[in-house]
C-alpha cells in the first residue's frame, strides 16, 4: 500500500476556505448587530400601534355602553364583562368581541380610570416605557403629560360624554 502524500497546496486551500468562512460569519454578525436596534424599534412601533387600536376599542365600547339608547339612566360599566354582554336592554348588547390584553405589558392588567361611583370611564397601559410616537392624530386620546417625556401610562383612553372637538 502506498502512503498518502498530502500536497502543501491543498492545506493552503483549506486554510483559505476556513479564513473566508470566518470573514463571512464575522460580517454577518456585524450586519445583525447593526440591524438589531432597528428590529427592536420596529417591534416596539408595532406594539404601540396595537396599543392605540386596543385602547380606542375599549374607549368606543365604553362610549356605546354609556350611550345605550334603550337605557334611561346613563352610566359607565362597572366591569369589563359588562362590555362583553350588556343586559340592561331587551336585547343583549355586545360592545367588545373579547377582552384585549395590553400590547405593551402583554398582560390582561389595565390601569382603570374610574368615576366617583367606581365605574370605568377609561383605560391606560401600566407600562412606564417611553412612547415612540410624539404626534397623536384622531383627538380621542387624552394625554396627561405632553410637556415631559411621555410614557405609555400617560396615554389615557377615556370616554367623557361632554367631549367635543373644537375646530379652530
């Protein structure tokens, strides 16, 4: 049997391929580390947009509950379950399809804005994270702290019956 003779050129090619692979891996990791903050920001923007959607769903549900035309005495709901099934009128009214979790904290815990009779006037996120979006359209979101750094807990989704949009 003849001994296997390795030629030096083959070892150099293997070493070059190994170095090229390391350069590709390093450059890929470098691109990923630069993209991670963008991916994080994009995910945070998506959760923030979802917060506005969900908050406004609760706000509209509270409004429709309060403004139920079949009920003589107007009041706010005492629980979220009343927004799922309002039994005060001849036909059960449903203002929400389901109870939405807070997209920022990803829990079912919401901050509640209650009136003097412990009825729910609005909701807000319990997160103290910083809000990315600084301009708010729609006029239905009450912002309690505009001058300082806004936190998600500053965004209140409230229904007030005497609410009017003043166009000047």
